[in-house]
């Protein structure tokens, strides 16, 4: 049985549309950023155990265990006060920090809205 041209065109059109749709979804879902998963930087709030003999650098010292130095910790810190601080960290750094003795909790905060002049 010979098929007519119209009988062959309909399945060909459907196949073409499905192929284009698949390509579109694949390209749209592709990660175009250069950062790998877990390397995006977010603002995290960290709650720490309060000690009687806490000095001003206590929060920085806790953060330095993950970042490598107190200077790096100071650079990453957004806000700090006794018992809590906020810092810009990757997801992986936040996960590591949550396991540091003295850290009670780490949660992602909304990123701050840039103000004029900053």
C-alpha cells in the first residue's frame, strides 16, 4: 500500500515540532553560569553558642575555620553581634560551618537590597 504525501507529512511535522520543543527545553534548562552547584554565594545567618568569655573576634574565629583566616571572615561578614552574624557564603561553606562546634544554626537569608551608593 502506497501512502500519499499528505499521510507522510503529518507525522513528519509532529516529529519536527517535538524535536524543536525538546531542544528548546534543553537549552532553557541549561546552567549558563560558570559556577558549579553549591558555589553560588548567598547571605546566611549564623546563630552561635554564647560564652561567658566571648571576645569581639569570636564570630570571626568561627567563620575563619571554614574560610581559612580571620581576614577572609571579616571580608565575608555582613553583620555581626553577640550570638549571631550574617555572612556571604557558598552553600558548601554554609554546610561546613553548620558542623563547626559552637555553631547552633545556619540559615539562608534574603540577599540585601543594594542601597544607592553601595
